[in-house]
């Protein structure tokens, strides 16, 4: 499934897999893109059921929905 994603989403997904659990700010620091851009991509991955999110205080943490990692 990851290989079928557009390059921009694939990059975000691979960073999220590498980090395990991260905020949009943490993903943005690795990708070199804006936090708002990564937030948008992470929410897209969540709507595609490829990622999950949880709120801890004021921060939202995203994690990859592990069932599709090898695809």
C-alpha cells in the first residue's frame, strides 16, 4: 500500500514508520517541510486508515497503522 502512495505522502509515511510515534512538528523536522504541510499529510494518512492519532494534552501524536508496513 505504501508504494502506491504519491511521493509526498510516501515520504511522510516512511518518516512516521521510522519515528514510531510523532507529532507533525517532529515529522516536519525530519522532512524539512512545514509543520502545517506535515499535519495535512498526516491527517490524510489517518483518513486513509494508514495512520492513527491520539491527543496527549495539547499535542496530537500520530503512529503508523502497522498492518500495511510491508506493502
